[in-house]
């Protein structure tokens, strides 16, 4: 302000403001006009001049001949030891990986305007270059939002997105976690890119992240903390996004062992419970993608480790979740009925609108992730058990096929409610493709091995539910099935429904609704089922031979003439 007062380029504004005139109201308009017209213009000009004078390139940038101007993360641990005493120094092989350039920095509090640096004070453990900043922004605004905003109606996860991002930012002080986080974002970005740049970038960052993991192996106890758990979680997430399920499962088993060790020493605190929920979420995605059992023990360890937290969180669930039907098909046993009842309540939370606010969103979200993960793990275990089971006096062949159809169909609807994540009209995880193939194989196998006498009413209704599930998926995947009404599940559904005497959607829906079924999900059977029936009936007429002589004509003379 002193410089402004001493400047001859601007005019001063004087107002009568003394002990007898203390109120600002009489002079407010005059002062405001002066600030807008004179002072702010001068202040902006002074700030621009100051910033322009301070914009200096802090050091030399060394680049290889293959540099295309886009720099992956480069290790700065040696130049940052004065600030980050905990940084892990890199070896020669680590420095020679596909990172294109090494930025040598002179530490300065000046904002680096020319390079878009979001970390001018070197707080984080890696260089926040423009590309790194872009990947982190993409992860925050797109990936993280998609992961948390799977609900379509209530929108109670806004706070969860913000708090999750705050945790991720804190973890950027760990170099291994930083590389894994950027690798995840780059791997997702590569799915829509026209070149392999992002995929190569993700691979380089994944190698960096694994290097730090190997370094931490020298001190296994260091893993028993939140930051290290975050590191492994992000590394696992990066492997999932590039399709390396073997690597992702290896990371997940590692996480399971670390949690087991932690629980041996002390109960899981709040932060570790949140981390367990995030890890368990990825564990379910891996299991659904590969159709293998979860790494975490869903029958004993997880329920025991989270018992107190789950009991407390269950008390915070909104009341509208309880308003569900308790009518179930006769094919569903009492144990499975309890599971499906919980899944129907989850559908109320994720898919249906309600005026009742969610008062404790973090606890409700934690409960949804954990109870959902337990249900996924148990249903998948149930299917895999029946898949390898031989017929016996205790379990008939009909019952084995019925349980396979039922388990797979329930898993599909469970996945659509809270686990199917879309990012820019693309699936972030592919948790249903292999499942639907298993469902088709199961139905086809039953058709070959079961006689009409073995197909009980319970089996036929379960098969109708399974075929509707598959047909519904074909209509959701219009890019893969341009004519879904002629696809395999739709044809089988129409044929089976007609054999059961059910030719209208209300008749079929009455059966489907006794299983796990979410009517708000589109496209509803009311929009396409009748068309599938009509096309099936038309195809039967078209495929009927015009020459009836080969089908036992009533006129024997015609039969002789056609020989």
C-alpha cells in the first residue's frame, strides 16, 4: 500500500472518516468505485510484474534423445534428502528404467510458472511434472469419483470422495505409493488413447512402484502401517487396470497376510478398517473377473476382524432400507434367503430415491462395502463348490444344476448393484463377462444331461430366472449384441417361457421377482421381452418346412409321389 500511496500514476481517494464520522455507509459507494477503477488495476499490474521477474527456470533439464516432451515421474530422492529424510535412495538399475528425463532442481520458494509445477516446495517424494499433475487430476476428478459414485440416486458419497482424496494426497509423500497411483491413472487413460504412450508410462511407473516394494521387504514390520498398506493397494489397483490379474492377486494375498499380522498385535483401528474395506473391494473385483475365490477369508477372518465396527455401522443404516419384500422362491433355502434379503436392502440404498437423508455416510458406505464383499465371497464360494460337485444321494444332478444357475444369476444382479463402475461410458472393471459365460455353459450342460422328468417346478423357475438374467445382460450390451432379441439367452428365454406357458412380461416378472431382481435397472423386461417372444415364434414359422410330406402327410398318395 505504501508503494501505491507513493505512486504518481494513480489518484488518491479521500473520504471524511474521523472520530465524529465512524460509519462507513456514507462513503461505501465512493470507496468501492475507487477500488474497482484504480487500486485493483494497479495491484494486478504490480503482481504481474513481480511474478514475471521471479519466473526463472530452476536448474538444467537433461533429456535423452528419445524424449518426446512428456516426462514420466522421475526419482528425486537424492536431491530431496534435505527435505525428506525418509526417502529411499535408488540404485543404478532403478535410475536406468524407461523414465525419459531427470530434473535437477534448485530449491526455491518461487512458483515455477513455465513448467506448471504443483509442488514448488518439494513436499512430495516425486517430481510433480505437468504430466504427473494431469494424471493425478484425472484420478481425482474421474476415477475416484466413478469408484465412489456408483449410487444413482442419493449421492451420499460426495464427502467420501473428498476424504479419500485427502488420504491419497498424504500418501504421495511415499514414493512407492506415488508411482503406483500415477500408474493406475495412466493405465485407465490408455484405454481410450490412440497411442501406446499412456500404457508405456503406466508400465514404467509400475516398475518403479515394485522397486520400492522390494526395498521395503528388507524390513517386513514396516508394512504394518497405513502408508504401506496404501502403497500395496494402489499397486494392486494398477495391475487390475492393465489386466494383470495374476499380479493383482499376488498383491492382494500380500495384503491379507499383513492384515492378519496386524490383527495379531492389536485390533484394527479406524484407519485400518477403512483400508480393509478398500482392499476387500478390490479383492471382490479380482474374484469376479477371474471367477476364483477371494483372497480374504469371508467365512471366519473378515467377520471376526470387523464384528464390532459392523455392529456399530449397522445402527446408522437409514430406515428406508428395511422396506423390502420378504417373499422368496421355494428353491431358495433359509440361509440364502437371509443373504438375498440384505441384497434387496442394498438395492434400496443404491438404486431407489428417498427423501430420508443418510446421516452417517462414511459408516453406511463402510457397511455397504464390507457386507457386500462378504456376500460376494460366499456366493462365489457356493457356486464353485457346486461346480465341482458330483451327483449323489444327498445332492441330485437337478439340484446341482439348480444351485449353479441360482448362484451365478444372483452374483450378476449383486454386481450390477454397487460394483459395476462406468467411466466415460466404459467399464472400469470387467466383473460379468466370465460370469455370463459360466452361466451359459451351466444352462447348456443342464439341457444336455437332465431329462424332462428331472426338471422340477423349482428347477424350471430357477432356469427361467437364469435365462432372464442372461437375456437382460444381452440387452445391456447393445454394442456386442446389435440384435439382442436374436442372441442366445433371449432365444432360450423365449423358448423356455413358452414351454412353461408364460408368454407375457407380467407372468415372467412374477417369477423373477421371487429371486434377486432390481426393477429400477434398465432396460426393463417390459421394454423387450414381448419382442423376444414374437421373434422366436416368427422364426419357428419360418423354419417350418414347406414340404409336409416328410412329416407324415395324411394323403398316402402324395407320400408315394414324393419318394
